[in-house]
């Protein structure tokens, strides 16, 4: 029986190690800290990873109970220390000599202790009164610790004592009559449950190895002490030496990671500044409008004296931190997107773990996310759990992602509906939701957001794109700036050029359909009048706007279209699809023309009219400048600062400061 009990206890230790590693990642990422609360519990109950860890822990508990019923406490309980050995080995890639030596000490010491304890004479019997006294002592400790505010080690120590006492009561119940056994078993479950709550609070307060190291030392010590004092199960004196050897190894293992979470970064913030954490699921060098906006926001806020941090997926895979333009970028461990290798994403578990660690280290005043995907949802949920104000700016349109998939339209529509429902669910953790245009706000209302979205333009540096007047005799060219992807409908522009032999086109940007579009230009016989520039530096982009005569945007998934705004700031008339946010920028007949998506003949006619009338181009170009004037980046930064301070209970705008230097947006 003793051999079977030892085998059950060792398997249970392995399950506890895996469960501890899994649960620590979930609890730390979800921000379960402080006294137990219903909101924290609800978050854990929605976490598949936490349920997986809980299942493993329950399996280990059942095996441990079997072991306690088959052998004395001094034999079974010390075997739990092997969970610490496995936990450190699971979480530590470097197998250095110090760790290997510690493992040898633990294994040798525990094996010697168990062998000596197993050969000792059993106690005379366990009285129900002694077991009841142990349970009462446990309830008193649980009551004292339940609402205490303490650090990782203290919480883990209290949890270990409750586990040891609970195991002692279970062991006693195995030798009692059925009625008494049931009563003692219920009390043992209460003690173990209270220990589990304190254990989760310890997970939220510090590293896994510290928690497991503390519990695996104090849990068996408590049980052995109860066995010796209350139950008469006293191991041989020589077992003390083996215990000392094991404890020495445990101490080394527990020190394999820091004993406390990292301290907040010591970045001095001016008295009027805020510490802002921006969550971006796409960030440069990614090339798209959401990435460029997040970069411009970070740089602009840093220029106004705020301590700005950006959390985003790593472009190479491994996590790293870098400094840029006065703000800090925390690139999180990421994986490549299967259908679009140019972008990367963070897995839910990794994102939650990283979010918890960042919030503990940075301690931001406000969290501002730019999407409801891995990074954004993890930061919003974790911030909400820790009562940190969170807001979200929505740049999402399903067509911008589903265009990369090979699915039929019916499947894409179903996926789009699911994606919108997911967005609503994630943004419940945001106290404020903003979006760039009134049309984008209408879209959010239509999908059931449940509250008005604040309209704040993404903004651009108007002065950066301003150009002098264009010579009337300059060859007529149509410019497109953006990603060469499905939802941009650049093929419509190419087809519209066929009857316009005197008009050339410049396409700035790159994407998944570039080769297809190059082949189409050759097939249409217009390859000599179409130039594919690819991605170009910002200085060249400004020259492209200056050289163009007309800007065309046939895209149908534009929540704002930064490229269109830049063209307007450069004084260009715009021919654009009558879809989503573009009608908010293009006033038909005033600063350009709108066309029904897919109306290629209309595109040709409008471009031809503008090509034949330089005065109309100049007049509409000036109208474009006037319309886009309200989208200055400086005004956008002030609006976001106002939202931050309102969230913090400090409503009011800050003084205006010089405008931000713009970055490139050629593939927005």
C-alpha cells in the first residue's frame, strides 16, 4: 500500500506542477489581485486556460487524497515538493549548475525522508477530537488571512498552512466511522478551498516558482508537525537530516526566479503629464493606417510631455523592448498569421500574461487600445480587472482582414458578423470607445455597441503635406496611395484609364494583389502609363502628392482614409467611392466627385473632366484644403488628452502645442 501511495503522490505532484504553471499565467494575465471579488471570479470562470489548470489540479488532488488514505502523512505529504522541481524546470530554459545541484538535493533529501518515515512505526490511532481541533485551527487561520493585504510569499505561506491542515484532516477522516468521516471531509474541503483562494492571490502577486516553492515547503512541514503532535505519527530522528537536505535544495530552487514582481519603471513624468499605455495589434514596420496612427499618437503624446508606452506584437517573434522618439515600445512574443505572413499576432495566453506583467511594471494612468484582437483584448480585460481606466479606438472593418482569406462570400459574411459580436464583447471593458468618423460611429451603433462612440479624427500634420500651386501644363496623372489589396479595388482605377490615353497613373504602396494588378495593366494595354512605386519613404511620398493632378480612392472599407486626407492637405481634388467614411471627406462637386463602387465608366468620366479643366482642379484642390483643415493632428491629440483626463476625473483640455511631424501613410 505504501508503494502505491508514493506512486499516487508523485503523479499528483506532476499534475500540480503543470496546473500551477497554467493557472499562474491565467491569473496573472487576468489581474486577479487583492481580496476575492465577484468580478475577478467571473473573469477566471470565462478563461479556458484557468479551467484546464483547475482540472489538472483536481486530478492531482484526487490522487493525493488516495495517497493520504493509504500511507502516513510523513510519507505522503513531503512528496509534493517534487511539484516545485518540475515547476522550475518547466519555466526555466537554462539548466545551469546551480539549478541541477538544487534538484539533486531535493530529490535525494525527500527520498531519504520518505524512506525513513515509511519504515517508522505507525501511530496508535487518530482520534476524531484531535482532527476536529486541527480543523478549527485552520478555520481561525483562514478567517485571519481572508481579507489581509499581503505579498506573494505571505499569501503562499498562508495557503500552504491551510493545505497542510486540510490534508491532515483528510488523513484522519480515512480512519473514522462513516458519519464522522463525512463531517471531517466537509471541513477539510472548506480548508482546501480557502487555501486555493489565497493561492490564486499569490499567483497574481508574484512568480510561479516563489508560490510553489513556499507551498511545497510549508505544506509538508505543517502536515508532518500535525502528524507528530496530534496524531502520534513520528518519523525517525534521522529523517530530520534528510529534511534539512531537501529544504536546502528547495531554497535554491525558489530563488531561481525573483521573489517579487518587477518594480515600476522609473521614468520621471512631469507633474502635468500622464503615463499612457497604448495597445496596438499592428505597429510599424507594419504598413497600414491603424499602425501609422498608433505610432503618430505615441510620438505626439510623448512630445507633449507624457510618459508613453506601446504594447504590440514583435515583428520577429521573441519579445523585446526598444526606445523610439521619446516613447517605449514593448514588443510582445508573437506568431506569424497563417494567411498573411507579413503580420504577426499574440496568442491569448501569451497576451494576457504579458499584459499583466506590463501593467504591474508600468502602472499606467490610462490604457488606450487600437483593436479588439490579442493585445487589445488582453490589455482591456486586465486593466478593467485592476480598475485602470481603459478606452478603445476602433479601426476595424472585417473586409480589411477577410480579403486575405480564400473563403466564399457567404462564409466571409458569417465571419464578419461573428467578428462584430466579438468586438462588442471585448469593448465592454472600455469605458470610452472612439472612432474616426461619424459614419464609423454609425457602423458601431448598427452592430449593437450599446452606447455612443465618440468621434475623434485620427488627424494628420496638414502643414507637412501642403504644396505650392501646380503648373497648368504638367502632364495629367492620377495618384493612388494605399495597400494593393482586395478591398482597395485598384483594378477599377486601372480599367477606368483605358479610354484616357492622355492620363497616367502612379500607384504608391504594396500588397497581396500587386502582381495581379501589374498583369492586369499589361493585359489592358496601359502598362506604359501605370507606374507601381511600391513603398516609398515619406519625403518621396510628399513629392508624389505634389506631382499628382487628381487623387483616386476606390476603396470600400475606409473608416477614415488617411491617404485621402493627406491628398486633400496637398491640395488635390479627389475621385472616391461613395462608401463608408469617404463621403465625409469628399463633397460631390465641391472638392471632387463620388461614384458608386464599381462604376468604372463614371470614374473615367470624372477623371476626364478634371484632366480637361485645370481651373476646376485648382478650385477643388483649395476646397480639399479647407475641408480637411479640421483634421489637424494637433487637434486630435488634444481631443485624446481630454478623454484621458476625463476618465481620470480631470476634465479639461490642455494648451495647444506645435504640430507633430507626420509619418508615412502611403498604405493606409
